[in-house]
C-alpha cells in the first residue's frame, strides 16, 4: 500500500566518460557530476546536467584532487590553501554551468582519495569546508557518518550521510582499499543484501563479519563499476517487492 512505501536516495558518480550515464540515470535519484578535478570539462558537465534533468535526477558536484592521471584515486600532497583553491575553482565552474542550464544545485559529494582522506584528516576537511563556504552556496554535503568531515561541516551546511552499495567496509567503517581483492562488491545479490541491511537495519557487515551500526541517508553505486547498470536494474526489481521507491 502507498502509505507503507519507503523512499530512498540512490546516487551515482557520472560525467566521467564511462559511456553508461544514459543507462544509469533511470535508476538513480541523485547524480554526482565530475567537475574537472579527476575528469570532466564544460561540455561533459553540460551534457550530464541535461541528462539528469531529463530523468528528474538531483544534480550534484563531484570535486576531486586535481589529478587526471590517476582518476583522483591517489592522495595528492597539497597545502591547505592549494586544496581550498582547487575545490573552490571546481565548484564555481560547476555552479556556473548549472546556472546556465537552469539546474538546481542539490548536493556536493567528494571523489575518490579526497573523499576518503577528508573523512579522517582535519586539515583536508577544513580545506573542503572553507572552499564550500567561500562559494556562498550551501547545497547538501554528502559525508560518511561520524567522519571528521561530518564534524567539521555539521554546523555550517546541510549534510546527508552516505553509505556504499558496491564497496566493502573495514571494522572502523572506512572503505576497504581498492588495492585489496575484496574491496568491491561485484555480485548483484550481495549488493542488494548490503543495501537492504543499510536501509532497514541501519547497519553493515564488515569484512570481519561484524554487524556494525551505520546511519545513511543516501546510498552510492559507482558509475564506473563494470556491472553498475546490471546491479541497479536488479535493485529496482527488489524495490518493487520490498516497497521501496526512489526519492526524486
């Protein structure tokens, strides 16, 4: 029955040149659009924003360490001011494109190594917060619950806590390194099991087999996951059975 429906936010990283954005959009409610740090340019931002609007998907910025060589997935040594300036430039460029496309800026979600490092390193988190504050725009910031970035940003901007559908967790709730063979969930059934546990039980099973509390408002699948579309289609089949709907 309608009153029993539960609405959830599924987000995905897009605009990264993978070529599957049009296949992903029907199955998500929020998208994180690369804005030049690890990949992306003005044209890709415009095209991805237009695609998101077509499918009524919330538009978000996906800034990164300025590192196109490594797709933003390795730590880049920068001063705090250098990082603040880089993120500020990525965001303001993205916001200008959103304005030209008459798209509402819904959220910000950091990419790759920057996401992971800002979750635990105070100067990095401070640099991110400073950059966002300097733009004078306050979209929702997607953060890991109880992370350093959560604590630094919580009184300055709206937050949504994020968990991952396609990544395994360590016992301290950090993500298992991509260098490890068990870091990524490839199987659609395992992805659904993790999402279902997160949504209905507010917990996740770590790689050690420990069920640990994890609060989340939004759930991510990576657009460059080789089985992203297959997993998303399977999740939607399960949504029908379990009275879940996308929060658009």
